[in-house]
């Protein structure tokens, strides 16, 4: 490779490093913002969970060593379908991927985990219903003959509930209409800036054990004043609780996405600088060889002239 070619490669790689560095900084800013939003939202969603658990404990015997809900009570409430486990014929999966690239193994990790889970838990694709966020999971489902009942694309970097409201409420309504008998949210859970873990969280039916844990964590000194009655409040709160859990998973997944893109851009920047160092080293070596050859040519030319002079004598 000539010196000019090496210089051009160094210049182009330097420009690439500048771009990836800028993208890394942008992703870091988005990541930090999402971390703060996640912390704030967790307080809200946890409070709803505690309220549902607290009121549910008053109205039903949900937490009595796993005792099923009393059938006589279930017969006259509207929200029992969100609490009562029914025979599972189909399972709904709300699966979160990203339409954007440059995020390392973010999407491939979800797809590989989902594929493995489907193969282990289902005999065929007829047992699966998918609500898809992002083109990667839509493409995966089409290639493997899984039914997609709802799609959502191009989520904002910091999605509000309004951005996902239609999808979230569709998921809850489809469960209530018995299109599927259980709902799981599948996503990459944020563990830290450098790591994540695939999760498949059951959202519906609402788990009694999960509510039991919420009651134990709750402030037992709180005395709720309920109007008009527990049944009416639970009828309103349970859908909100399920929606809050789904939205919380979407925020969690977005946080992981920004972290993955930040790390991918950091790796790309580091690789670019390493390549620049190698190219510069090669450039200096080639330049040194060229200079040495030029000096040798001058010396050889001078020696030839000297020999000619001696020959003429």
C-alpha cells in the first residue's frame, strides 16, 4: 500500500471515529435520561402494585397460602378474568425489539432467546400469539409462521405512555376477550450500563404470589379510604396495573437499547483508534523505507559520479 493510500485510510478512519464518538455521547445522554425516568416510573408502578395487592387482600382471600379465589365472589365481579387462571390454549407474547440498528447484540439476543423459548414451550406455532414492537420480531414471526396480531414501529427514544397506549391496551383487551389465556412480556432487562438479561415476565393473569410480595413490601400502616367500594376500585385498578407493568417493561427495554448502542459505539470508536494507530505505524515505517531508499539512491548516484571521475583520469 502506497503512502498516499495509507494517508487516505487514516483520514477516513479518523472521520469514522469522530462519528462513532459523537453517537456514543448521544447514546450516553439518552441512556442517562432513561435511567432517571425508569427510577421515577418504578416508584409509580410499585405504588399501584401495592394498592392492588392491599385492596385485593381485603376483598378476596388472595394471599391465604395460595388458596384460589372464592368462586362465589368471582361470579359477580367484572375483573375476575384478570386474576383467575384458566386453561391455557394460547399464550400471548408482547416482544420488544428495536427498529434502529448499531446496538450490538440487542436485537439478536431477543430473537435467539424467543426462538429457544418457543421451541421448548410450544408444540407448534398455533399456540402462540405475538404483539410485536420493532421490525426484527415481525420478520422473525413471518419467517416462522407465528401469528402477529398487533405491530408497533419506530418508538421514540424516550417513549411516553401515549406512544404505546394502543398496543398496551390492545394486549389487555385481547386477554380479556380470551384471544389468548396468558400474557408475557419478552425483552432485554437492564442490569447495568454494560450488561442485560433476557426476561419473559408474566403480566396476565395477575400472579397471586406477586401481589403477596407487594403486600409484604407495602407500608402496612396505610389505611386506604375506598369509594365507592373495593370492587369498583379493583375494576379500574387492575387494567391500570397490567398496563403499568407492560409500559415499565418497554421503558426497561429502551434503557437497555441505549446502553447497548452506547457500548457498541464505544467499541467501534476504540477499534477505529486502534486501526489508526496501526495505520500510522505502517505509514511511518513505509515513509522511513522510502526516505532510506532515497538516501541510498543519492549515495549510489554520488558513488557512480565519483567512479566516473576516477575512470576519466
